[in-house]
C-alpha cells in the first residue's frame, strides 16, 4: 500500500479528527438539519492575490466561502443503501442542487460581500464537471499531509466505505477549487431554477 494512504488501523481516528476540524474551523452545514452534502465556513483569504479564469481578483483579506463535503452524508446514505453515495451522477446532482441553494444565499447577502468560493479536494474531475475552476497546488509538506488526511476520509466515508481500491491503484492529486461569486451566480443563480 502506498505511503499516501493511511493504514486501516489508524482510520478509527479519522471521524474524531473530522469532528474536531469542524469545531476548530467553524464549519457548518449548508442545510440547517445537516442532511445535505455541503458544509461551509466563511473566512478571509490568506494567500497571494489570485486571478480566477473569469478575471475576478481574490486578494488577501477578501471574504470567501470555503466549501467542504459533509462526510456524514455519505455514511448516512450508505447505511440506508442509497445509491447516490456511490453513483457519480447522483452525487453530482445532489451537489449541484445545493450549489443552487448556496447561490441563493450568496445573492441575498447571507454571508456578507464574498468574492469567491474555495475548497481543496481529491475529486478534481467532479469539481470541474460542476463548474469549479480546478488548479494545481504547489508541492509542500502541507499538501502531502492534507492529501493523506483526505485519502483517509475517502476510505472511512466515501465510495462504498472502506473499500476504496482506486486510492491504491491511482494517485489522486489534491487540487484547489474556485468559483468566483459572479460565476457561481451565473451558473447556479435563480435564473437556472
């Protein structure tokens, strides 16, 4: 097994680490009863100025919404034997529905004046299909640690639970994903409902 995938015996700590991260980062569910696939936190961008594909500039200090997968969504659906936890098409459909909810909230000013949505993921192909800008991340110790952590989450929560052979067969790359406010509203705003 490659070093970038956590050994199974350590994975019992991943749900605890996931809950701790939610508390520390103030990550909340998009849907109040936590039944949805998106969780988020609002923060300030701390990196160098980024120019997104549509020309939007994201500068240090700008307000952004960081998007996260609700890992419990996958676990609940797997426990109910619902195929959407394993079907890429159903997963993308559920995520797109919630991006519409998020777009409504962004348009109404729920989060203040945000500039963009941002996230990191091993699911870059899925993010691109949803309309996110998908960018490479520079090699760093942080990137290696984040990939290791996310690979563990994939084993614990996603893709049929602990049976994730793709993580062993294929080197999934950690990607940074972006959606400018304008692009989000254009693709998922009220005119598309």
